[in-house]
């Protein structure tokens, strides 16, 4: 006779609770950092570079995550970095005439799990009657691999129980990685994800409603006369542009016409040739080839090719329309012959929806 299992006791100690309290999550990646955050969190501000900088991630109601990193100039002292960070928060609270107190160190992330030097958990609290930015729970460490001191904290509201915010902080910050692997770094934001070689530095980043433009560069200083002039440096470059509401952009012209007008004739950086149909990630698209418009850079490239008896690959601009996400993507790559494969590798890593 079959037995019903509905009355059997549940061994709760064996249950694995869903990550982030069953919230949808996304990967956030910036300047070599990567971590898993709720899907409704998004990057709102950033500054600095890979050596020293900061980033802030918000939800619909305000700040939720703050990340800061720096390369130590002398002896490594994570405790001192935390003290400086908390002192800044305290000064900001005093300016706003708000309460601020350093909390007892909670156990959020274990040193054995992250394998980092001088890993320290920390916390702070504000006025529980206020709604926003009234508690923070974080972790800091020094990493020998990337030689950066990492300071990060999750920000809670005044009405949220401290233990709940601490659990969220533990979940999010335990996923934090402070550098990439295998020579590549993950850049991930606003449902856009791709891998970029770690030797490429962030040039410009424009994050606007309906439009994202990010540019990475690797400067190659040659041995030519006047090579101290930035305009004469050879570059390797990857640039990604994503435009939302593709149906509106293509309302009065085809993708080929848009590509020719905006990416071909309207390109201020490169002189590109005729667009040729080329499917990308299973989507209709086009590819264009050309060279930098700057005559000085073209002369430097030509001189280098003449001396080394080889030919620098043409610049490639690839455009495609992802109908699933209703977005247009533009990927431009300028590479030397030795790294011509990078463009294809970046393209393979890119997730467009």
C-alpha cells in the first residue's frame, strides 16, 4: 500500500535556503571587481581607476552598496583604511545632523573563505527613526594578487531589522571577488556582460537612460621620435555601445541604413568602409572595416608596419539588432596583429540579453 509523504517530518537542518531570500539576482562587474547583487540594484556613480576608485549601487529607494578600493602606498593596514572610511561617513552624518555610531564587528565573511590578508568585518548604525542610509555592514581586506585594499558595505534602512540587513550583507559580500582570472576581467551592468583583457584600462564610460557607451584602451608607446606625444601613441581599443528602443530608432530606416549613417559616415574616430551583412550572436547585423581618421596616428601605424614588415589589422566595427531585448549593439575593435584575436574573444563573451 502506498504511503503519503505529506505527514513526514521535514529535516530543516538539511534544507538549503535560496540565495538572497529568493530574489532574482544579477552579476555586477566593474574594474576587476565582481559580485552577485539583487536584480533591481544598478550602478549609479563611479570614479577613479583600477588602482584607486569607488562605485555605488542603488535600488529604487537609494544607496544599497558602496565599494572602495586602493593600492597601499606603504605598509598594509586594513584597520586604518576602515577607520578612514568610517570617519568619512561620520563627517557626512554630522553635516546632516544625523546620528552615527560604530557597531560591534559582526561576522559576515570569514577569512578562511576569502583567503585574504587582514580581513576585517565592520558595521555602523544611525538614527533608527530615519528611513534611508541608517545602518551599514561591511568587510575589508588586502589582496596580494591585485595589491588592492578592498572596502565594501551594504547599506540598510532605518526600519529594516539589523539581522536581516546583516544576512543580506553576508550573502552579497561573500560573493565579492576583487580581481579577474586568467588575464580577463568581467564587466557586467544593466543586463550587459562581457570579458575584457585586464591590461585594458577604462577610458570613458557614459551610462545614460537608454544608452550605454564604454571604452577600454591599451596604450602602446613606440620608439619613434616624438613618441612622448599622446596623439602619436599606438592604441589597442575596445568600445561597446548599446542603444535601447531599437524599434523607435529603426522606425523610419533599416538597420543597414542606420549603420551606414551613424556608424559609417557619422563615426568621428574611424573612417570606415561599406557595411557588409554579418550575423552576430544569431542576430541580423553588419560589419565595417577601416582606419583611424587621425592622420598622425595613421602615419605612426604605417611607419611601424614598414619597420616590422607586417600590416596592422583594419579597425572592425560590428553592429547588430537584438530583437529579444529590443536593443542595438555596436562593438568597435582596434588591435595590433599579435592581439587580433581579442575582438572575437570579447564578442564571444558578450551577453546581450
